[in-house]
């Protein structure tokens, strides 16, 4: 049955080993981010087999799936007030930016006889999560330190996710300085200084991260071997961990330009077409709810992706050396968002090799 996504666990393991060794050489521990594949425990187990001891996901529901794995679980999105009970049950730690939420976590943890670890987030320019006001941050650290149901574990920053502000040495030094200030205020050193995601790897490899930043939360680089500052592939990694296979349900010669009165798509835009004459076109049985056109590449390099609707994928196979027929399958190499969709779609079967 198609569509299916094939997960190459051997290649993933090699990626994990390569990236974690790069990090270990610079005293950097890795939190393996599992949100890209919906917290699938069989894939997360490969992270753990590769030596990763901390797993992070943005959804408590995904962390719940990982409960059988021997690793520290982090919720890497600020928790919802409404989920603090599940949070303290399924996560050992979380990234936080609101004192009111930390107080709610404290209450939930005390009620369950647990201690939940808190990492305070600092916003250093990306304008996503984190404290902007440094006095407020230090104040929140002091308050957190007093609570019995939570343990102030460290601080962290996230960059290159919303405004695409890159990490640089100044920002990493600023993070380290804040960690020192908090350490002096509470009278002990923080255990975790989390310097960012896959977009910080490039800076790390250039030696641009201050001593003391000791953790990165990595998803994309482990899964696709890509650092995200310049989008280069890291030596010794594979980009073919996730391959999607879909089935051809129609194959016909069709014109490249549509005919009739043109309307607009659901985003209010009229599509544009180039006249390349009559072409051999294929429809595959999957669509935007199962994958993402922009972050998918046909394995057969001579195939052109024309586009997709919710449940039809249109390809131009005219230039291919293969002679496709109805019932054959086509393979796509998946990137970040495409993988995320494939794992969210209940129509895509998962196969592990
Ligand atoms: C998604 C996410 C990550 C992982 O990002 P990658 O670019 O996949 O390495 C790290 N930290 C936070 C807070 C995230 O939301």
C-alpha cells in the first residue's frame, strides 16, 4: 500500500554518530529533537543508539511516545498552562519563558512528588520565545530557584527559526554572561547553557562559541546532515534518511498550458504556466496533506514536479529514461517540512529499513 515513507536507520545512525562526535570534540552535548518525525519511538531509538542521552520535542504527546526510551525528555516549546500535569508526567525538563507557567509546573510537580527541570529561554533577536528584559530573566531565575517542585537547570536561546537571525560569537558570549550573572545571583553554576539548534553548528565548527555553552538542540542536522546557517551538508552524513514512495494513478500526454477561464487558488493567486508543448504527465496518489512540494526532490533527476493539490501530485516524466506506467511508483527524497507532513499524515505508511 502506498504512499509510504522509508526510513533508512543505518544512514540515520551514521549521521547521529558524525554530528555528536563533532559536538563532543567541542564539549557540546546534544539534545536530539524528535518533532520532525512526530516523536516516532523507533526513530528516536536510533538517536539513543548513537549515544544521545537527551531527547527534545515540542509536543508533550510526542514525548509520551518516547517514555520507553532511556533518555532525559525535554519539552522544547514553552508549555501550555493546560498541559502542566502531563508535562511533569512525561517530560523531565522544559524550555520556559513565563514565570506564571513555571509556578503552575511547580504546583503540578509537587502534587505528583516530582521535581521538574526548568531551562529559561532568552530572546537574543529572533523574536520568538524568551525573555527580552535581562532583569526580568534574573528575577525569574531567583523565583524559580526558590520553588520546591522545579529545579533551575539552565538557560537557552533559539535563533534562526522565525526572523532567521543567525547566531554569532557576540550572542553566544551574551548568553554565557547571562548564565554567569544568574549563577552569581543564586550561588551556584547552571548545569545547562543551550546555545541553539542546527543553525548554530556552523559557528561551533568555526570555534565561534564561548567556553561554557554546553548544549545544542539538534533535529535537521541529525536527520538530513545539514547545518542550517549556510545550508551546507556536513561531511560524512547522508541526506537520504527519508524516502517517500507514491503510486502512479494516471499517465497521459497533456498540454503544458491549461485551457478555459482561469480562477484563483485557495491563497487568492492565479497560477502561471510556461508553454513547453505537449508533455508526458503523471498523477501520483498523494498530496499536500502528506508531503510538501518545496522540500521534496524526485530521486529520478529527470522528473519535474509540476505541483500538488491536497491529494494529487502532478509530475512531468517526459525527460526521464525510465518508461513509467500506471501502477508503478515514484520516489521522492524528503527534506524537513516534507518529512514532518509525512509523519503527521495518517495516510502515509512508515517502513523502517
Ligand atoms: C525545532 C527546534 C529545535 C531543532 O531545530 P533544528 O533546526 O531542527 O535543529 C531546537 N530548539 C527549539 C526550541 C526548536 O523549536
